[in-house]
């Protein structure tokens, strides 16, 4: 009798082990199991999500039913919150994050306000989710840029506001050959040998989505031209620090450290200031620049007025273009 009970127990345990192995194997999602939709057809858009490995973006094609911009935004936000149908993918808006509100501002800009749970994501996941949300929403006609708010306050990254973001601010890492990190081309304006005119430099820089693109281009400007760019010079003091930079309503607000006011010998005031302005105005969505120093508006840089919104000045750029 005891032997029979023991045997039955062993048989029961064996069955449970087999079932457990089956369940675990069924829940495992390999790269081969994860399918990506083809390019969307007419009327469809890509609803982006994050790969299970948290190293790239994937998408699913959806045909929206909304008839106007407002309805489409609401529909897309719901889809981003619901998450992808494909097993293993990670939705762009986490379980503990809700959209409190959104509104369409001027110049096709969408402000979207998340609950405080947004800040609980690790930096890599946050960057990927942010890219997924922006790239998805900017497919809607009437939306070119998105700005994130958390509990009513602008989203800050590395103690700096993220500002306006468009799809081109993020790497399209949806293909098999790309991870989230990538080198992209940017335009930076240094000065010529005489320190009077600006020269265009097209650079390839590394981005990973954790820094605003405005900060990336300013860092390249401060670092100065490459050794191979012998016909160019620095425009601003290389000891200058970027305290804050953000873009809003077409204006890029940048705050430098005091070193910015220490002019380089032989560089005109126009070349120094407008190397910053023209470089930032090359970015999508930026039409004007506001420069402050140590959080304070300064009246002049040398003799050049600095207490105003500054616009792109093409007449300061030499006709000759610098190559890559």
C-alpha cells in the first residue's frame, strides 16, 4: 500500500515537471519568434514598441479610425498604452505610467504630460520608450514635434530639459542591422582663419538618445574643429560649459558658464555668437536662439547685443563649404 502511494506520488511529480518545462518553453521568446511588420500600407502608421532585449525599436502597423488630428492622437496614445500584440515586445508607455493630458501648441507641436511614474524607468529603457512615443506620434498629420512633461514639469535629462523632439532626433533603429546607438550627421559652424566669417563643418557624431541633440552639437562646437579641418578655428572659449539647453516653440534656450564671455583673440563678436546661433538653427524646429550666461541675461557679448532672440544669419557663412 505504501509502495503504491509512493509510486503515484513520483508519477504526479514527473507530470508536474513535464508541464512546468512545457510552460516555461512556451513563454520563452527568441529573436526568431519576434516578427516585425513590413512597411505600412496606405492609411497605416507604425506603432513603435521596444524589443525584448531593450536594444532597438520594433513596430506594428495599424490603420487609425480617427478622422481628425485630435481623435488620432487619442487613438495612438491608447495603442501605445495598450502595448504591442506580439509576445515579448515592451510597450512604449509602461504599466505605472499614464498620460495625464496633452495639447497641441503652435507650429504643430504636441505637449504630452505623463504621471510621475515615468521617472522610475532606467535611462536606457526611458530613451527607447521616449523614441517610440515621439516617432509614433509624429506620423500623425499636424504633429511635427513632441515635448514631454512629467507631472506638469518639463522632462529633464541629465539635469537639462529634453525640449522639443522630432522623429529625426532619434536613430531609426528598427532594422536588424542597427542597435539604439548610431552615428549621425550634424552641421556645426566654426570660423575661418581670419576669425570673421563662419565655415560649415559636417560632422558624424555618436548619439544614444540620452542627450538632447542641441547639447550634442554645442559640445562639438566648443571642442573645436578636427585636426584635418585646418582652414577652421574655434569660435568660443573651449573651457565654456553648457549649463542648460532646451528648445520650445521654435526657440532654443541655452545657458553657458561665465567662460563663454571670455572671447578668443582674433575672433569677431559676430563670428563667436552666431557660430552658436547658426549651429542650433540647423536643427529641426529651431528658428531662434536665446543665450544666457550663468542663468542671467547679459546685455552684450563684447559690443554685440545679446539680450534678444537671435536668428540665423546666412550672410556670415562663407560660400565655400567644408566637406565631411
